[in-house]
């Protein structure tokens, strides 16, 4: 079975901190994605990557950056965390043209 | 990717079939219909997908109308564990999973 692992289930960070959310997949998928999920808004795509060192902006990239140095790992970076970035963050991976597999999510609270 | 419309919530009695509708009237010829579900506090889980033929797997059946403008996900014998938010999305098969998940349908299965 495909496994997508996010490093933390819950995180609490202070405003202005630099925050790293890590995601690792074990099925050699080319594509990896970061979403955030907020009540009433569904999942919104932040960034995605279709290959090592490649990245593309999703629909809400402002305030975020990403890093993909190895195929299996995709990191989401909040350069200076703000309270409006309090959310559930979901990582996913997929083969080209295949269904996406999601991690369990990281619930981030910025205080 | 085409937009989808789903009811906000539905109820179903345990043991009965749950039929979840989805409208995707602007779907293109090369776009697939995907269904995911999200149980509280977990990442979304893939259920099924199809292009124009009806599909069935161990979890559910997918019925797509002939004009492909709508579809129905059928859970043949709903259980309490099927209580979740169900997302219908359409996307091009190749090109990654860069789609937006809407608010979905919250299905309540009642004993």
C-alpha cells in the first residue's frame, strides 16, 4: 500500500516563526502536492511538484514556499507564520495520471 | 478542471444504499470523474473513478450518465463507518492532481 507520511499530526507555533512541514511518500510517485483545508472552503492547493527540484504554484501560494530535493520528500515552508495560516495541511502524492494518496494531515495552530 | 456541484449533506439508514449525486455539466471529453471521502480528522481516501462507463469496486459503484453531465456514487450497504464527507471532482487523467476539492457532501449514516 502507498504510504504518505506527514511528520507531525499537531503543531503549535508562534507568529513570525519559520515553520517546516515535512511529507514523505514511499511509492516513487512523480507528483506531490500540498493543500490546506479550512471549514467551509474544502481543500485548496498551495503548491505542487512534478519532479525533483520542480515546483509550481497552486491557487493560494502566498506566504508559502516548498522544497523538493529528493523524489520522496516534499516540504512546505511558512517563512513567517501568521495567525491566518492556522489550518489543516494535507500532503498528497500520485503517479502521472493516477489517483492521489493523502497523508493524515497536520493541524497547525499559529498563536 | 470542471467544477462540480454536490448537496451539502445527506442522511442514510444503516444497511441501506447511499446514493450521492454530483453535477458536472461543464465536463470535458477527456476529464475523469473521481470520488474521495474524508472521515473526520483523517486525510481524504480514494474511492473510485471513471470516464464514461459505470465502474464498480469493493467500496462502491459509480454511475455516470450518458451525457456525462452528472454521476452518482453508490455505497450499496452503508455502515456507520461510512459517515464522512464525500468529494466529487473531475480532472484530466494525465497532468497530475492539480484540482480543487469543493465542500463535498456530508453523509450521515444513522442506526
